[in-house]
């Protein structure tokens, strides 16, 4: 029990630190939702502390953990949405996200209507007191807890789709996106899934076994690790800045010929001339060698609005900004691999890539082989 209390205190301390980071750190978009995530994770880890230091409050406070649990997926979804949304301010919370937490609040209020003795039997002794009201509340709690994984799964799917759209938007605006992709979100959700499994295991062993199970301790350790990771990632304030020049990208794909440009200020002839200017600017200024090249900078160089440049790349050249620039970088890298003795890492950095791994991924996608294999192939052809 001492270990449980110590771990719970550790988690609570991390949670308080996380709330402070969320409210005062560099992340502006979604900071309230982020603080809510820290509060939720902290509160869910407090039962051992309540049992050790505030046992008389256990019957009074435990019911409120239900709406906290039910609010957890919506809170994290709100944070990711705010970080990835193409808006200057966080989007408003829709009513459907409040349905399950509201049901949890109503159930907790129902527990508050019970007598102190009934709540003590329920939450301290772990038995069901006589009467219809406790039975109905216990059944409602069971139904809500049972619905939680399904609802959380819906949020997971929504977050995955949201991140896919976010990364697609990154490719329309930036030439290097590996540091902005927020890949940690998937890892966070994976750890949360493991945490839920540990919670389920703890619940089963508490009810079916007479021996103490380590699942509770493991759950607290994972919660602490989760909070540490979230604190670290929440210190990264990089987001996609909203664009002032209208939506990124062209009209709907697959729209035939002239109608494709009918709803845009960009005509076919204008797009073709703009494509020539883009190509000339890239060749003459070697803009692709800048690892921080963005759609905004290219747009300023060619004297066109960002949405028009993006539409030209999409519709006329058939490439996103990210793919177009990285094609230029791969072409340059292939020339250096063929003509110089530069190391692969030096070539990757000089060509505009932020890391060796990003270069390898792009090079393999373009050529079907690694840079070393390409260099060896060129050398063997020259020897023949």
C-alpha cells in the first residue's frame, strides 16, 4: 500500500507540474484542453491518496471520478484538434462531446442523493446496499464504464483522421515536416490503451482474486510516464500557422478541364505561366537547398498568393509543395552521389533535408533504393 501511495503522490506532483506547463508554456493553441488532460490523468490516480490521507472523503469524492473518466477522450481530442486545426483560435466544443461526461455528472449527483451510509457501503466496503436507487446507480455506472471503451475508440478514429488531414496540410505548406508531424499523438494513444488494459486487469483481479495484484502499481507507473511524455511534448509549441491567403490547394480533384478553374481566380494560362516562374525560381535561386523553405517564402519569391502557388503545384504539376521541393532535393542529391565523394549525411543536409532518416525515406520512395545502393550502381556502370 505504501508503494501505491508513493506512486500516486508522484503522479499527482507530475500532474500539477503539467497543468503549470500547459497554462504558462509555449503551447498556445489548446492550452485549456491540455490542462484538462493533465487534470483528468491526475484525478484518476488519486484514489490511493484519498484512501491513505482522506478516507472519510472517499464516499464523497469517488463518484466524481466517473465523469472525469468519461471526459478524458473528449479532452485529449479537443487538445489535438486545437493543435492541428487551421484556425487562429481553438474551435468551440460541440455538444456531442459533452453527452457522456454529462451522464457521468448526473450519475455522480445521483450518488450524492444517497445517504452517507449507503455511499460508504458502496465505495469503502465495496458492497451493494439495499434499495432500488443504489442498484440503479450501480447499473448506470456499469453501463457508462462499459460504453467508455467504445466511445474512446470513436475518438481514436477521429484523432487518426484529424492527424491524417493535418499532415496532408503540412505537405502543402512546408518542405520539411518531420518535426511538425506530431507523431507522438499515436504513441500517446497507444500508452493510454495499455493503461486502460492495466486498469481492466486491476479491476478483474480486485474482484476475482484474494491476492493483491501489481496491476494497480503498473497503472500508476504508466500514468506517470504518460504525464512525463506529455509534459515534454507540450513544451513544443510548433503548429501550422493559419494562412491569410485563403484555402490551401486547388479545387476538388477530378473536376474536368475548364470547370476545374472556373471557381478560382487562377486560369489555366495563368497557372502554366506561374508554373514556369516557380521552376525558374527554384533553378536560379536553388531554394530547395533551404531546409526551412515554406510555401509562403516561395510565394513571395514568385509574386503570387500562397493558395495560387499551391493550386498550381497540385493541378498543373501534380505535386504537393512538399513532394515538389523534395523531388528537387533528390535530383540534387543524386547528382552529388554520382559526381562527388561527399558522405551520405553531408549530402542529405546540404540538399535541404533535416535528418538522414528523412533523406533515406524520400530517396527510397523516389528511386526504390538507398543512397548507398544508388552510388554503388552508378560506380559499377561507370566501371563497365
